[in-house]
């Protein structure tokens, strides 16, 4: 019988060129029951524009913020207009504000930086 070999796809959680460095404003909860599910928005310093991944209920990505705290997010857009990081999370707004503080560079936790999917 024939055999097939599939090359793994390397998936970068945060798109190339996007830097998640928080600006001085607070993260907010966006509640809009008619347009989209509730989600969070944190403003970031101007970076590359990315509407990825789009949609809702995407795969979780563990992000590291202030003093090593980790928040699991489901990204909606990594950099809306190049300055808005929009995501869903089961974390509270208070926890998000405590972790993704003003001026903080938010990074992807360890092994999640690039994952291999086959």
C-alpha cells in the first residue's frame, strides 16, 4: 500500500513583526452581545498590523507578562490597526490588568513560541 509523508507545519503564535509591548492605557473588557462574544482589548505600542488569526474560540496561547505571570489567551487579532491586541480568556479583567501592565513586553511562554502540527 502507498505511504505518505507529511511535512510538519511550523506555526508561530505571534505573527512575525508583531511586538506585544503594552502602552500606558488599561486593558478593557469589550462587551457587545450582538456583534461578537465578550473579549478583552489591550492597547500596545505601534507595531506591524495583524488581523490574525481572526474569528473567535481560537486555540489557547500562554502569554507571559509582569514578573512571569501567565495568562492563557485565545487571540482574536494580534495587532488590530497595529495597536490593539484583542483576545478571549477565562482570566478575569483584574488578573489581566495585573499581568499585562503598562509598558510590559508580553511574550509567548516557552515551548508555545512555535509548535509543530502534523
